[in-house]
C-alpha cells in the first residue's frame, strides 16, 4: 500500500514540473480547415503558453461558425510572455466563475496584458500584473482596446465577470471605441483593483456601458491624478478647440450604473471631462477624495473650453452612507476623506467673453454624507457655469454625529455647503432637497449658498450683464432633517430653507417667494 502511494505521488510530481502539463490544462478548438479538433497545452512555461495562444487564436479567427470562435481555458495559473491579442469576433473565457484561469506576464513588462478587436469577448478570467503598484506607468494595462481614429473605432466588445489587479496604468483602457460593455453579474464578480491611474479610462469612448463593477484601491500616494472611472478625451494644448474636437472628440454616450466605487485617496471616483449624454446612477461611492464630477477644462487665451458637459444625469447615487460602509464591511479611514461630493462645471467667464455653460444637467435623488470640504466653495453638491441645471430631491447630511467627535470612523459631517452655486449659473432649479446640518468649523451654517458675483439673484446681481437671466427656482428645500425624521414618516423639526446666503452670510433670496 505504501509503495503504491509513493508511486502515485511521484507521478503527480512529474506532471506538475515546470514546462509540463496535464490533460486538464488544454485549450481545444475545432479547426474548420482541417475538420479536426486541435489541442494546445497550457504549462508553467511563459513562452510555450504565448506560442500556443497565438496558434489557437489564429484558428479561432479563421473559423466562420460562431461556436468555433470560442476558446475555453481551464482553471490554473498560467504565465505568458507576450500580450494576448484577441481577434475580431473571438471569445476567450474560463469555464465558470468558480474555475477562472489566472494569467500573469513573465518577465513582467509594462505593456498591456491583453488587447481586443471589434466583436471580441472575454469572460471569467483573471489578469494579474503581480507586482505591487508603486508608480504610474500608463502603458501597463490589463486590457487595452484602441481604434485608430474617431472614424475607425473598435466596437461591440464585451468584458464580463473578470478580475483585473496590480497594474501601474489602467485596468481597462479605451480609445476611439463604440459600444463597449464592461459588466458583472454582481459587483463581486467583476472587480478591478490595485491600479495606478484608472480602473477604467475611456478617451473618445462612445456608448460605453459600465455596470456592476467593484473598482477599488486606485491611485499611488503623492501622484496628483487617479480615477476609478474616467470617460473623457485626450487633451492636446497645441490644438485649437475645433481641431481638438475633430481629432480627440469628447466621450459621448454612457451608462455608469450599479457600481461600487471604493478607496481612492488621490483624486476622483467617477469623472467625465467634456462628456455628453451620460447616465450616472445607483452607484455606491465610499472613501473617495472627489466623488462624482462632470466638468470642463477652461482653455487659455479666452478660448473657452473644448466642449462643456451636456445632457448628464447623476441620480440615485449614494456617497459615504454609513449603511453601505457596514453592508460592504469597508473601513472609514481619514486618508480617504471626501472633500467634494458632486461637481458640475462649464468654463469660467472672462472679461472678454461669457462663460461656457454645462447644459442638460440633472442631479436628482442622490444621498450624500460626510463631505468634509476644505474650500468654502465646495460641499455636497457644487454647480458652476451651468444653464438650466436641475438639483432636485437630494438627501444631504442626514446622518448626525456630534460636531466635536474626534474618532474619524464615527464622524459624519459635511462642511461649508450642502449646495453651492458657484460663479456663473443661469435658469437653474433647486427643489425638494432634504438637508441636515452643515458646518463651518463647529458652527452650523447656511445650507444653500451663492459663491461668486455672477450668479442670478445676488444682491448686486451680475457684474457682467451677459450672465444675468431670470427663471431661477428655489422651492421647498428643507433643513435640520435626520434619517430618523424621515423613517418616522413625519416632518417634525423640518425647517423650510427661506434664505440663500453668500459667503458673508448676506441674505440673497427667500425661497418661499418661488
């Protein structure tokens, strides 16, 4: 019996030696040219694996029948030497969520681990950059999907239920794309984490769906920029705005929904610079320095901006809710302090031209807590250079803690502004918002504030006449509210917000007039 056991163990050891494989570590595919099913081994040898990937992908690319363009990879940890290039219409997948193969590069070069052509699909795999991320390197990406120009986009790509981790650049990098879907069955099944620059970065990325992802632990200390999700455009300061919009147009069309956006101490959770036609909804944001932004770059020499945000809806998102910390078992830590909640911005007015306005903006039904703004111009929601913006039915700082509380994990406090209306804004509506107590230092302060001389309704009105307009609406905003008030179903203690203040506390508008 002992002798038989020794023989079995010896055979198993031989099977697992480097460069060897066993029957289960095979990729099989029907070759339509030879009418034969061909097998390609996956071993502990990176060069062998990359060579076999090249062969099996070439066969899948030449096959015509859809079922013969699917490559299923067995579970295991497989080194590769070169970037895996998935051709048009080919699917690469693991057997299931419980049987996901893991790929890593040997030697670990700062290049994309995988590229995808139009119609390609990946599912149930793990891409691991392996080394801890200590510096940003923009070429070190998990998956790279790049067209050649706005007229030649990679399109109709599906990324589903995969894991990407430990990349110094981006988890997924998009440029000149259309109709890319990045989704999970649940956020625990589609995860991107420990990334240097952006979990998902899209440049001139149109009609992108990002749903049910868990994107966490983004950014490198002492770097200035890092994003969980960014859909934007590459900016070249040498180009005129017209040339910029032709060569590097803004991202247009997106659904960013039901994601977990976690742990980014460096910069922004969900961002679009110049984006249009985007729905950002039902996301949970915790421990992110700047939570959700739709903004513009103000250009030099009075050029305005490349393109202001247009038709952006930000609704039903939850920022720093204690219930989400508890449910997700996420620690509330001071290094992840949020200083801006939701920010909308066009381009600043100058002496020689009007502001360039963000239009079609809706900020609706978001629940925002614990935005410890460090600037008097920021807070839970900030709008600047907008026209026709709707800020409606948001819940802001309904969690209450003692303003003198010192233990950070027990603090939930929003500083300076619940809603800040900055600089140039026309024809906006602020309605039905429910607000707790807002603090400047330890002193309760105004909940809704004008910050800057060009807003509608300031006592001195606009200093530059071409930013004045009527049709500003403040209606039924309430303050001094807590979660307990709402749960009880009554309105005990609710106070109608009757005055809007500037940063000196000067009375500006009475909301019960509108």
